[in-house]
């Protein structure tokens, strides 16, 4: 029943490949400064190193597919423990309010080693801090749950005024483990001190009051990007909390709007959950100029996107769809 990633009926998730699409080099787009950045990001010695590493990985890689059972309801979110050498854990939440802890350290383990039950389903987001000490859980309740990853004791911020005024939709850490950020149905983006579990700052009306549906940090610790139900992605300066620019046309009817930095962070990928908006939109992060649309679903698909992820090493995008499939798209520059 209900293996990891399965739907309510317990069917295993299928992996569908949307294929690769050749698109024009960003350097060929008039008025866009991304071409120079692109050439600098992958040119010369770095490009050669990337080819050598890719060859090493291809020579050494062995693929295997494993299924984990423990959820009897639809899985909504997942995150890995940062210690992938020894601990080798991942955490998943579902619409029934269950959070399961799975170990993939040995091939024989298929059931959760720990299960947590929340009284306010669904589980909207799970996030492990960069040191692996704490698991943060967001639900339709306004209080973020903080579990230690040794005994799974739960705590929360003590000051009632610090909490969101609605459901917690997303929680994310950047590369700095001392601060994390949450977004909620109240339209707030809240910055938290990890040590004290207290609010240190907040952005009111980050998306004109619309729900916050995604948050992603840049690796340089200077920027972060949010997606909201207003149908826009917004790039922020982490140092002063000021908005730099927005991406996307804006569609207030969307349930979720996802925004992710591409692997070199010179480009931004955004995707709507609207079934009629099937393309991943690619933008220049520095200028806000739109580069191109990448068709993710094909001409006959009518699925809605539940989650978007970008590869840390190339222009590959993965989207979890509500038809039980994960679509993988590789953008190949001419």
C-alpha cells in the first residue's frame, strides 16, 4: 500500500521523460546580458573539468530503483538528511498528517524507522536544517513544528505573535544554518533565528497578500526567490529584504507558482500549477528578461504541477505532476 510517491490508490509512481529541447543560446537573445555570463559559466577550463567529472560519474554510476512503504495517503513533500554518507535518511509527509522517517542505508529497509502524526493535516512542507540536527514541519496549522532528529521531540516558537496567521506552506534553509525562512497562506515571508526559534524579521504582503507557495535561496547568500498565488516569482535581496524584480505575467487563479534558480544561478525557472500553462519559463536573473518557454507536458497532457526542482549541475528540470508522473526536461543549448 501507498509506497513512497504513490497516489491514494497505492500505485507506484511512474517516471515519464518529457525529453530534451534545443533552444537558442541566451547569448543570441537581443538585449539580454546572459550570454556573456553563460559563456563565462561553462567556458574554458571549467567546461573541461565538467566534462571530465561527467565522464567519471558515467563510468562509476550504478542505478537502482527502490520502493518504500508506509504512507497510505498521497505524499505531499520530501527532504533528505544532509549526511548522505552515514545517516542516509529522508523524511516525507502526506495529506493525512503523517511524517515518516526512512533509512536508505541498507537495501533491506523499506518501512519507516520513525513515524510522527500531526493533528492538523495535511503536511505541506518538511525541511531539514543544513547540519541535520532539526526537522521543520509545516501544516495547515499556523505554528511550525521543530523536531530534533535524534529523539524526535517537538518544540515551537514560544512567542505567539511570532507565528504565521494561517497555514504554513513552505519552509527553507539557505546555506547559513542559523536562519530559516517560511512562507504562509497569510502572505507573510518570515525569517527565523534557528537557535532561539524566534522571528527576526518578516516581509508583509510579499505577493500583494497572496499565499506564498515556494522559496529558494541562492548559493551566494545574497538573494532568495519566492513564488506566490499571484502568479509571479519575486527576487529579493537577502541583506535588506527589498524586492529586486519580479518574473512571470501574473495569474491570480493559480494554486501554486514555483520559482527555482537554475544550476549556475544566472537564470531563473518558473512554472505554474495551472493546467493550461504547460511551459517552464526561463528568465535572466540579472535583467529579468524572458529567455524562452520550455514545453514540459506535451500537446495532449492536462496535468497540474505539484512541485518543481532544478538540477544543481545542468539545465535539467523535474516536475512532479498530479497524474502520478515525474516529468524530466533537459534544455540543450545550440
